[in-house]
C-alpha cells in the first residue's frame, strides 16, 4: 500500500512491518507530534486572545508570560479523584469518546504522502467521524442521569442532526467542482495561492465554505453554538457532573473536534497542503520527499490554526445562542444556502 510505504519511510520503520501496525504507529505519532502539541498552543493563544478582548491581563503566573499555565491546570485536574456519584459518566460515554478520539484520526489528511484513507468516499468520512464525536458528547450528558446532563445531551443530538444536513450538501458541492471525493483530487483542483482556493473561486463556493464551517461547528457544539454546555441555564450541561481526569478528557475531545473540523475546512476550501511548485522543487532537492511532507503538514496545520483563531475572535464577541436559535439557523439559513451553492 502506498500510504503504508509513505508513513514507514517518514518514521524510518522496517519495510517488513504489516500495514495495520504502520497505521497504529502513524495514529499514535499524529497524536503525540501534532494533536497534543496543537492543543497546548491553542489553549494558550485562546486564553490570551480572550483576555485581550476582555481587557484582562490573562495568564501571567505559571512560567514566562503564563506559558506554563496549561501544564499547571493539567496537573491540578489529574490530582483530583474521579467522582463515583450519581452524576458521574460511566462506561458507555468513556468507550465512545475514547474510540472517537483515536479512530477518527485516520480520517485526517496531513499532506500528499501522509494520508491513511484516500478513497472515493474520503471527503464524506469527516461527517461520520464528527457524528461519532457528537455521539460521545450526547452520551456524556445522558449517562450522568441528571437534569442538566440530560437536557445537554438532547441539545447535542438536535444540533448534530441539524448541522449534518447542510454540511453534507457543501461537501457534495466541492466534490462536483473538484471531480471526486478523494483528498488528492480535491487538493489538486485547488492551488497554493488564495485566488486558486475553492472558497475564493466563485460566490457559490464561498457560500459553501461558510455553510461547511458553521454547520460543522453546530454539529460539534463549538462556541457560540455550545448551548449543550451552557453554564448559566444548564449549570454546564453535558459537563456538569464531570471533574478531574475525566474533565481533562472531555476538554481535550472538544479541542480535537474543533481542530479536526478546521483541518477539514482547510483541505476542502483553503487549498489544503498545496505548496508553490518552485518551493516543492527546492525542498525536494535539499531534503528529499520527507522534507516536502513535513512542510505540507506544517502548511495545513497553519491554515487550521488560522481558521480556529479567526473563529475564536468571532465567538468571543457573539453571545451564546439558544438551542432553538441554533437549529433554526441551521435549517432555515444554512440548509437553503447549501442547496443554492450546490
């Protein structure tokens, strides 16, 4: 398999290792080298940007400029015991949530040679992956057997249903224009420069871009579409009965869903990992294929962070929407816009 050979070459693995073992090693590598470091960096930038918008100092005690605050919070949460009470989430949530965190990484394309799944249905896999993530959030609420958790879980289910429809139409629109659902076909149809990106190629593609981004964030309950976690009316909603190490897992899963969707947005609409041909030729001559793959991954992650931080700026100045407003926005505005773009 071509993908197994690419990953084995990048990670300097023996060619006799079977493809399934290469896949496991690759997924572990992605978590350790891309997703966890990205979570640390984004947590710091998110809190600093939020503090600046609210005219606060922000993190400034743990390490220079507060760069160690993430580790301090993590250690504090890990020291806390696991709640065994009535509101504590149990095995169903933990099983689905853990499976969603680790299995859906296989759908992340991080470069031309670093794709685990590049089939004729690749562009539709994010929908199934994010529905699995949403299912984990829903079970987190329902499994607590509390009023706040139950209502939070029901809101998550309603938002997942409302967001998945326009998102699917937006992906189909991209596939029609690029000639297929393969990651390589979609990225090849675009280019390295902004005027070649799908989102900026015509007004209908720009409309599909916003439908895809907003619909996915509704599906995953990302602020300001996070009524399932409202601290005011639901006392935290799906996360109301979670503390300690489980809360760490919950918030890491929420970051992962946001990062996953931002990466999909960058691949489908913002040129993906495309680099200028002159730069690719230069990198190939200097460091070979592996250096090109590293730069492609860095380009894609940079675009993902740009999408995430831009959305943070929007989310911090817009009040949290009610659940009925969110689902109404998806069905009455995003869905017709998705049909029009298609």
